[in-house]
C-alpha cells in the first residue's frame, strides 16, 4: 500500500527520509515523499492568525486522491481548541501535522510521534490510555512524555487494519 507524505514545509530530504524509514519499521506501508505546494491561504483565520485544519484537510482530500499525511509549516486549529498538533480522519484517507509548535527541542522525535499518531487515526486507532503513541497530547509536555511507539494492542490493530486494506486494494 502506498502512503504519501505531503511535505508543505521547508524540511529537508534527509529529515523526511529518516522519518519515513522510522515509520516503515512498524507499518507494512510504502511511504512516498512528495514536496507538495498548494494554495492554503483560504484556510487562514485573520483573527486567530492560524489555519483551520478542518478546511485544510477537506481541501487536500479534494485535490489529492491517495492516502496522505501532510506536513504543514504553520499553526493550525479546530473550533473550540486553542491549537492542535495534528488532525486526521478516523478510518479515512488523510491527515495533517503542523510542525509550528514542535520546534526546536526534540523536534525530530516530536514530529515522528505526531505523524505516527495521526497515521494511527487514519488506520482506525482511537486515543489510548496505555503507554502508547496514541495518547492524546494537549501540550508539548504531553508530546514529550508519550512514547514514540504503539502499545502492543494498538500495533496489532494497526497491522490488522493495514493487512485488511492491502487485501482489498
Ligand atoms: Zn489524536
Ligand atoms: Zn495503544
């Protein structure tokens, strides 16, 4: 199964390559890196000075028809939240992760965790209370505290789901 990492940020190729290698370790998925430019100005909220993640995700789904996780350079939000690190459709096709708040300390590790987390949602995982990358994170403290791996329960579910989809496609 192909899965696209849509890079809209200025992250360099070696960073993206190493992220995709690390993701591959746990998932039997063929990650492909795409430097992706699209006009996202429509999703900017002038009052909040942030981008609406629901609108971005909806737009990306319209213009890109494969499975994807978008790496977004700016701060994102959804209604009733001050900000979010990422958003994905549960059992859907796409997700988005913002690198804006993940810099600079532990950046690579934080981004890997948030990418895994959103990809987990795309493959049907919900938030998890075990020691697991599917812990909900509301702050950088939460991001740093959670592990960068799936608990055995989530990893099983993830692999089953990917296996099922691979059979169909
Ligand atoms: Zn989540
Ligand atoms: Zn878990």
